[in-house]
């Protein structure tokens, strides 16, 4: 995929899949707008990438902040072609009977409301331009309950349905909207899961997780016409056929 002159906004770009996606899209020629709460981390990454990168500190649980990031993308690069809704958290992992209500709700604020806020801020820009791609990072947790992950499973299930609703309402306007379920990825989140010792995912070996650049490369592939058959759906990187199409080994 040649992304020259295209602008991509990535939430949660300070580490993991988000940071890997920033490097992959920049390598394909795109302008990348990096958002995360960790301003220093995205500033360092923007400095690594160069003049085609813009770092915008942003908490996706606050609509006005993600809206400001979208405006910054348009002001700096002239528009917005791709939104990657990647920001997400899983801590604190806890059983429902012991979960802190405020902390549980904050995960919903980031993982679900944050996805809505990003889509809501991007839609007017993309609809006015006559096109654009929105890709949400999903999870197997959207489909299966897991011990200690009630907040994460609920938020990912909600984000999956939100992505499908966004596709239904906007495909006729030229927008391409879908989700990517990467499977387990070797990121900081897996260290947090491991430390919890709760449910089978925490007992996976580090070698069981795929590298972060695999979903990053899949995201780039999803911006091209080859992925149009999956509009409104969720692509799983556990699917060997998808891995072959993306060129992952």
C-alpha cells in the first residue's frame, strides 16, 4: 500500500500496536498523527519518524481532546484519511464482586466511549471529503467472557457493535469501516495480564504472542481495496488465510 499524501490518526500511539502502526504507515509514505496520554513517548516517536509525524497529547475518554486532535490533523496535513481506534486498557483486572466501580467505568470510558469519540470526531471530516477508513482494534474478548475481564470484554463487545453501526450508517457515503482482532500480541498489556495470574490468557508463554508489527502491517493492508470484502466486519489475525494475504509469516 502506497499511503503517500494520506493522513492517518492513531490513538494509543505511545507503545505496542499503536507505535508499530505509526512506523508502518510512515514507512508507506503517510503523514501520521500520534495521540496518547503519554506526551513524551509520542513526542519521541514523532521525532524518530520526522516531519511527517505530529504528536498530539490526548485522552480519548474526553471528546474535546480527540476532536482537537482531528482538527490538528486537518490543520497540519489538510485532512484525515484514516482513523485507527487503538487506545485501550485492561487494568485493573478483578472479579466483578471486588471490582472498583470507578475504575471499571474508566475502562469503559477509554475502550468504548473513546472509540465512539474518535469515530464521532472523524465522521464529519471524512463524509465531507467523500471517503476515508476507520479501523477499530477489537479482541477475542468481544466474543467470549473471561474471568476478571468483565470491563474489557464488555467494552470490546460494545466497540464491535459500534463499528458495525458506523459502517451501516456511513458506507453509502464512501467510508470504509471495519475491525481488526489481532489475537494476543507481545505488548505491555500482556505483561499486565501475566502479572494478574487470572484466566488462561495469563498463563500463555511469551512466545505464544505475535509481534506488534503483525497487526500494524494488517492495518495498512486493510486500508486497501483487497480488504473491501470485510467492510463492516471484523478481520481476525488468527485466520491463516488473512495472514497469507497480509504477507505475515
